[in-house]
C-alpha cells in the first residue's frame, strides 16, 4: 500500500455519507483521491474544515478512493439475490481498476458469465504482452537430418529397407499447444456462444471475438484431460516465476468451463477478480420492466418509455419526449404508467412527474414502484386521486426469500389495476 499504510475499508449505503479526517486523503500535503471517482460520479466529496464528507451516489460496489482507502457502497435496502436481479434485468457489471476477492457460490447466470469473460479478456492483455505459455515437445521423423540422429532407429527402420539416403532424427520444438492455452481458448469460445444467446448486445462480445481471432492457431481443440491438468497446475503453482501472470486467466477460464459462479453480495473468499460497480437505480428500473414483460398476461404489452413506449411530452411540439420507465398497454384500456423509484419512499416531485405523464398519455392510472423496507410494506396502495388521476404506490421487496413469487405478485398487481368502466364494459 502507498506509504506503507494499512488499507482501510469503509462501508456506506448508496446515497448516504461517511466522514473522515482530511489527513486520511492527504499524501505529502496533496489530496490523493483517484480522479475517476468524482469524474464518473462513483463518489462525491465535500471538504469542510478539517474533515472530508464522502457521499455515495447511485453506484454500488467496492470503489477505490485512494491507494489506501476503498469504499464499499451497498444497496440502501437489502437485496437477497443480486445475481438473479441482474440476469433478469439483462444488466452488465462495470468494473474499476481495483482487485478484490470473491466467494464461490450460486449459479453462473449471463451477468456473471459476462463479468468473468470481461475479466478473462483483461488478464489476456498481459498474456499477449508478455508471451503465451509454451513447452518443448519431442519430434521424431525420417528425412533430412535435423536435431539428434537416432542411429538404432535409422538402421532398423530405414537402412534395413534399403533407404540409406534417409535417417531418423529427434528434435525438441517449442509449442503453444498446451493444456492452459487450450482451456483458455475453449473458455473464450464457450462464453461467447452463451452470451450471444443471452446478451447479444453485450459490448464484451466484440472484444472477446478480437482476442479469439488473435489466439494462436496452433492451439488445438480442448480435451477432457485439460481441465484436470489446469486444476493441478493452479493447485501446485508450478509454473516458472516468469510465467506467473498465467495463473489469473487460467483460473478464470476454469471457472467459466466448470460453470462456477461468484457471490456479489459477500466480500472475502479466494477468487481474485476486478471489483464491480453497478448503477442500481438503472438496474431496478430494468428489472421491474423485464419482470412485467415476462409475466404480464395477454393481451397486455409492456414497453420501455425510454424507447418504443416514448411519446412527445407536449401535444403541439415533438420535443422534449416524455420518458416514463414503463408503459403497459392494452387494446381496450388506457395505458398504465409505471415509474420506478429507487428510494425509500417516493416524494412530492415523483408524484408531480407521474401526474404529468398521466396527462401526456391520456390515462387516469399511474403507479410509483419502489423498494419496500420489508414484507409489511409490500404491495399496491392507493396514495390518492388528483383530478380523476389515481396515483398508486407499489412496494417491491428485493429481499424476499422467494423473488419469483414477489415478481408474480408484482405482475398480477400491476395488470390488475385497470379503469373500472373498462372492466364493466368487458363484462358486458
């Protein structure tokens, strides 16, 4: 660590603050905070007197603040299965230039697989820079002399048949066709195939394809024995010191091939990867929208108000657009507008926003969805009516023991809120 100081880990909930003495972020009289921390909005710093106030933004994860201080930003409310939520939302894990250790555990969903593949590509940059692992193999052939002449084999196999113009030789040649390289190449290919199905728009795929194309062509197909050989190599740490950079890509490759996963909720363990950062406000919105898209019954159609569900905010001009998070359409009913708010409780500004959406979309039903503090705060509640517009709130329990049941309740509640006249007309 810098200056020989012990590394310090701070823990804070998103959108919350923690204070430190100013001396904690100083080195030789200068502030040594990493510039990308504030430029990317990962953390915000305010200096007051002899103290610094560190405020977490919308990102969660382990964020390096200085060479000696890291800040672990956790979701403001408990989350029971972050990997499931990320897979459901089709979200990607960002990363910063700081390693941490992870526990093994859980299923290897598409988000974790993408994260592992991204880490593998980062590790392979050093392999490309410092050289691929090679070994010497024995080559025996009959023909022009090359290497050591095998007198006994020459007499027995060649001269005895009258082929006195030929000799048997033996030479040792270097090759990259070794178990670690075959495993890494196979992990690249398997991860790319899986991600093309699950996350075809992932930017990691383009990078992975470039690495795969540049991989030495002399590396042959993966063999069943390669995984065992790689596991033994990782256990024994028997590579030459000049090739110790191979352990990281090899370990990640074996994780991918064995379909192992890592826990995103707990720190500690023995698998070293880049630290992840995640815009959980965006994930929460995408998770709720994707849940409705998968679970809303026909003839409901769920659209993204930031995409195919958008429309102009004003009636007499095309700009600016209205961007509700979720638009739930039905052929015979006015649309339902759902706006996701990753906060303890929606405020007056949130109500004003969805009432504006109600006027824009010609509907009388809007819903503010937010994380519930616990099971007693879940479900649909009418907050009030404004000039005929019903404003509902829905508390979603991200810490539910069974998230699948929670998703089903959410979809049923949203699609169950319809204008009363429309229900009567359908019954008639």
